C-alpha cells in the first residue's frame, strides 16, 4: 500500500492520539504497518486481529480515507413489540386479573410469582 507523506502523518497522528477511539487508532496502525510493507499475517498478529480484519481496514482506508477507519453507523435497535400492543399489555396489567385465575394482582414480570423476582 502506497501512502503520501501527508497520509502517513495523518495516520501517525491518529495512531498516537488519545482523542480518538482505540479501535480507530488500531486501524490507523494497521494501515501504517501495511504501508511499511509488513505481511498481512504479521500485521494481524501485531494488532491481535484476524487477517480478514487487516484486509478490511486496508480496503476501507483505500476507499474512504480516514473516514473509512471509523465505525459504520448502525441504525437503532428494532422495536420488538409495536407501541400499540405494548400500551395494551401495560393497561391490562393495571386491571384486576379474572376472578377464576386465583391471582390477586398482576406482577408485570411474566408468569413467575412476584416473590421469585425479588
């Protein structure tokens, strides 16, 4: 991997910075080691990562520069239960259970008796 002197300076700054996430600094080191001509296997061993990770860091840097070293933004977690259903369940737990159920109240904690959750 061929890097300009400006790219090397920028990567060295990232690799030694305390202001960037550790994973970004590690990825910068991986690219620098690659530019030094080190073997993929040796870089992976030095970095404590899989050889595939070395390849991924190099290709992301080649495609997007320093921005490629940062984590990809992921969407938020998916909603497991639709809000309308969740609201209905909560409303039902606030009502008295059916008389023939043998329960005095709902716990909202599943089918286990409340005392087991304390």
